[in-house]
C-alpha cells in the first residue's frame, strides 16, 4: 500500500472517529448538505484533512522517501522484507507503527488492550492441567529411577519392610512399597493385604502406574507394578515374561497371569 493510500485511509478513520465523538455535529453537517449521501462528514477543528497532512509528514519523516524497496537482501525488488511473499509489501521496520501512533493519539493504548483481550491463537495457558502433568512426569520418573536402582536385589522374605533405607533384599510388597514411596506415596512399607487401603491408592488401572495386588484368603499373596508400560516385580511365578527371581524387569505378563490379581490399583493422579 502506498503512502498516499495509507494517508487516505487514515483520513477516513479520523472522520469516523470524530463522527462517533460528536454525533450532533455530524447530524448538523448532514442536514446542511455539506456531505454527500453515503460519504463521511467533514469535520471542524482538527480536520481529517489536516490530520492526514500531519500524518503524511510524520510518516515521511519516520521512514524517509528512500525507505521503501531499498533492502539489498530482498529477493523481491519491490519489497524490503526478504521473507515476504507479497510483491507489494514493504517492511518499514516499525516506522509506520510509530507514525500511526503519532497521528492518532490513543492508537497504541487501544491496540495494546486488543492484544490483551485476544490472546495468540493456538496458545493455551501453561497452568492447571499442564502443571499437573509436569508434576506427574516427575513422580513417574522418580518411581522409575527407584525401581531401576533396585533391579538385581535378591528376593528376601520380609525384605524392604524395616524402613525406607537401603535393604539387603526385597520381597514383592517391600519392593513395590519402596517404589511407591519414591513417588510420594505411603508413609511406611505395607504388605499385600494393606496395599489397597493405603491413602492415595485408588481402584483401577492408572494412566502411568498400575499396581496388581493379590491378597485373598487361601492364595499366595503377591504384588507387581507397571510403570509406563514396564513391569517390575520381586519373586513371583516363572513365565514366558520372566519372573521368579529377585527384583527384576519382566515382560508384559499374560492376561491369564494378570487375572490372578483381584486388586488393580493406581496411585492418585497417576
């Protein structure tokens, strides 16, 4: 858009602005016949034409007559913006905005308010769910780190139940208790019968962490844990997925094996 076209457009904007600010004057001029039907009314005082002239001077002063079309790095001889795909565009490096702000008082404030009221499309607030997900990721990572650090520890009946410090070995519930505690759950190690009643443990599979617990009368108690798709256990039955030794990573157990665990739990939020 040429400077003359910009100035003409500003003339129209200023006329509309004054019409809104003083509708009585606009009505008087309309009835006097000074304004043709369908055209913008002429104004008194600081006229649109006068404003246009001052705007044009400000614009020329700000950007200079040689500012348009003289960028030697541009691939388009009529454009100063080398990234522009519009052959008629010109990058005045902020001079146009400055001239507009000078010619139309309050323009910067108005556009600033508009920017505040209309956030950038496609950008969501980084609070709430995002923060929760970040916390969950940290908890899951802490649990994974703990489980991996204990891989290779031997199976010891009752192991892991004397506290949260290093242990010589772990039984199934002592190991799972240590992993859950690393993520911020459990105040003390618990066995398979107490696991479902612990604060922070909820029924059903989790999004990131799932505990499979068996503690019914007449059955051998056992518990395993899945973290982000990776299963861990200490002891347990041998199977195609592994298992039966000390603390170890195992493959995904069969559906028949998992069906032996009546209590499917997950830590709250995970």
